[in-house]
């Protein structure tokens, strides 16, 4: 089959994106000559594209290269803060705000204690807090790419609704209600799917990854070659509502025996009247009651992780607000997985997320960063 020819305009856009990504992906600033050599493009082509990118304030000079006897070549780097995006995470008891730059580095973060209610007053509240957040951290609205909103529910972009969010007690709610008070480009996404995007951004393993999010709700995402695998009905990764105990504990979704009913953070915090820090401090002291609860909790968690791995045969990243506390328990969890595994000699496949409790709002903010990078 004869390769499809691309137009001059398409070629120019392709070259422009290649030049930009060469600088964006580089660990260190580059010279114009290094960019041309890396991309196998002519120096005039690189020069013209660099000029356009400088004119748009996307690049900046970062000193000069070491002299080789002639005029020192100027080093070129990304202006990471040229644009930014914001992620908002809605949860039962609090709201998180984060601003990230073009390299997904945190510019500002704030957590607001405010219980979720399905009311216009609540939606006005978090929109007003967004404006306060931008003002507080001196974030220019002219450089704001967009605002992502993430929540613990199944989001249908096609139907433009949140189909169900058990922990928020909402069903079939229009997406427009979540965004109507925000005067910027917006995007709404399931929290665990957003968390998977954030963890994939920081992941340097093989081409597939399963993300298991443990919070007040339990969910997840499947990432393949940099993209979320959402399934035929966009329901993939709903690990929290797979049954692990038939006719077991009641779940917020109305069914019984779901993973969420056994591994929600509430099971080891709210239900016991403890904070995560208090629970894991007591666990480190070998408190008998806490130790027994942890053994049961970790059994269910390991069962879920094992089942996901048996189906997907890929690395599993465990994330959520408990990630810092799971660090000391990772060897224990891996040991239990090896004992349960049908393939006990395989290498460790369980890893902890790097974004901890901020993964969801980072991930939904990345929607606009990724879109911007593709548009260059």
C-alpha cells in the first residue's frame, strides 16, 4: 500500500511538535544544533520553529554551552510555567485543589474541609473557592489551560452524566451541573481513572499497568501504552465493586460483598474512630486489636490485587491517601501475594503510587496539559 502523503501544513505542524517535544523531553537544556541532529531536521527548519515557540513564550534561554573555540551556543529550555492547569477533587468530606505546570510539577495545593451535598450552594462554593485559590497563589488566569473536576463515580461523557457515585449518593446527574459555575474550559472524570493517568505519567515500567485506588471509595484504571483502557461501556477498572465475598457486607452501591466494603479507608479509620496515622502507629506497636483488623483488611486487599494480576498479568500500582502508610507494609503485602500466587517465583509486581493522596486531582489536571502538548 502506498504511504499516504501529508500536506505541507501537516508537515510543518509535525516538525513544530517534534522540535517542541525534543526540548520538552530533554533532561537538560539543548542547543539548536543538538535539536537539529536529534531530529534529523535542517538547521533553518529548526531555527524557524524555535522562533515561533520563543514568540509564544514556551521556550527560554538557559545560558550557553561550553565553548569549543568559537562563539558559545545558547542553551534552550522549556518555560515550564508558561501555562498551567487546575485539578479539583470532590469527595465526601473535603475538596482538593491543585495547580500543575507543563511538566506536571505542583505549583500550588490546598485542601478544604467541606462536606459534599448535592446542592447548587455546594457547587457555587467550590467554584468560588477556585477563584480564591487562583488569587491566593497569584496564578494568572490568562495562562490557565483549564480546570478538571474529579469525583468518585462512573462518568459517561457520551451521555454527559455521572451515572452513579455511591459514596456521594448521586445517580444520573448532569455533568453540566458540576461545571456551570466555572468560567474556564472544564472536564469531568472519575477519580480513580484520573489517578491512573497521574501514576502513569510517573511510571517507568512496561507498557501496561493496573492502578488500584483505595480511598473512601475503591476504584482503579487500566493503562496501556499511555492511554486508559476504558472497555466497551467505559466501565473498566471498577475494581471496588467486584465481589470478593458473596453475600458479604453491604456496600454503598446497594450490593453485597464488594471490595469497597472491605478495603475502603473507612474500614481502618472512620469505623474505628482513628486517623490513618493513629491506626498505623498502633500497628507498629503491635496493638492486638489493630493488628487483627490489619490482617483481615490486608487479606482482602491482597485477594483483590492477586485477582487483578491473574487477569491482567501486569504491574499493579496501589495508590490513594494511605500510600505513605503502606510504605512500611509493602514487604508484608508482597509476601502475602507470593504465598497466594500461582506463580510464586515471578518478580514483584506490586508498587506504590508516587502521587499519594494528590493523584486524582493531578490526573484530571493532566487532561489539559496532555491536550496542550498535542496541540503544539
